[in-house]
C-alpha cells in the first residue's frame, strides 16, 4: 500500500499521539481504553478533517484551482479546517453552512467554529435545513467560474475517495504505533458522520489484514443508511487505489445509531456525561456533536459488556472541542460573577 503515489500536502502534525486512559478505564471497570489523538492534528485547533485535506487540497493544487468551496452544519469542524487550509495555501474559500439544528442563539451562530471560519478569512453563507447542499455548491461554483475563478468543490466532511485516503494512511499509522509498543488492539471505535473516516479506516485495516474491527457510532443517519454509505465509499476508495471494489466484505462495516438522540448536533444526556467524564478523569476535551456522542456510545457498550475486561479498545478522537463554546449552557455548570 504505497500512498505516495497520490498527491498530498503535509498540513497535519503527524503521527498523532496514542495514549492510554487508565483513570477512566478503572472507573468503567471494563477494557483498557486508549485514545488516538486526532484532535491534535494541529491545523486551526486540529481534527480528523486535516488528514483528508492533505489529499484534497493537493488535488485542488494539481487541478490549478484558486478557490475552494465546501459545506457543513453551522458548527462544522470540517468547514473550519478547510478555511484554515485555504488560508495557509492562499486559496479563496467559500463555506456554505446548513441550519441542521434550528439553534440561532448568539453562541451557536457566532462562536466556536463560526468565529474561526471568519478569522481565517472565509466567505460564509447560510442555507436552510434539508437543502441540497451539493447542488448549492455547484451553483456557487458556476457563479465563480463566470467571474473568472477556478473553484474546487470539496464534499461535506471531505468524504470522497480522495479524502478517505487520509484515513487509510491513519490506519497504517495506528498499526505502526501499536506494533512499536507491543499493543494488541482488539477494537477501534469512533464517531461516524460523513463516512470518510470510517471508510478509510475499514479499508486500511482490511488491506493490511490487521484483524482489528472498526466500530462506528453514528451521529446522524440510521444504522442501515450509514453502513451503506460507508460501504459505498469503501468500494470507491478501494477502486481508486487500484484494488478490487470487493476487497472488503460488507459485514466489516458496522455503525451503531443508538446514540444520535433527537438528531444531529442536538445534545443528549449521555453525551454530556461523556464530555464531563473525559474532561475530569483524563483532562481531554471532546466535542458535543461527534466525539462526545461517539464516546457516550463506548461508555454504554462497556457498561453492557460488549467489550470485555482485559481487551484493548482504541477510541479515535476526531477533534472539534472548539464547538464546546457554541453550547455553553448545556453542561449545567455554575456561573461566576
């Protein structure tokens, strides 16, 4: 698996740390929990999208683009990292933000990722919930072409066969780290949304015959829909890399949608518990939309005995803690005067 065959820019701080979490492991009384710190990739406070953007922005450069367009929810981590990558590479950047939660208070609309989008110099426009965001991006791209620009469209979450290469590479990185410290990984779990992270990890782990199952905790779509989307991207990415699209068996793609709650970006009590626990036991900040719900799933699965005592479970932290500042009131913390 020689990923250097594909254009790539080196934007991330890699390798990200792989750390044990002994205090929370003891508290939950189940497996040994490790954390892969992809919140530490470096670009504009870090996150998983930076790995994808290394390949996507390289493709934009190769195509002679001068402008990037992407989309996401109001508090999109992907949008924030795309804005930062564009600033670093002197690209014009246009962000379309979809109102998926219905929140319009000042903290949510103006703080967190939105504040950083603006600091990076992006042009931001909003769209109502359930808009056809791909069509909206294409319309904007055509207007920019008419103005003499050369735009490059990055899909939501950076999740296509080019972006997924970032997480094929992350699988290689994680296996190397585990081998170096003689760590047998029994399970790898993470929050899954736009599918690129899970698709890349599944493909990378299977191509290496690692024997490590990848378990996605969905933050938006129902189980069947999420698994089919992930598997479709696994097949397209495998083919893009020169493998058979059937390299990975369908049953290797697992997504659990029990922890979404009322919807994407809407807080749950379990997420709030997970964010507080990791902050207070390990000094690590999760975000309320992705990693918080992903870790809430891990906590519940441990309590139900899904993961056994003595096993080693790695939680991939996808980043996004800056969005905590968009949800300041949900944690029930005391106010100080």
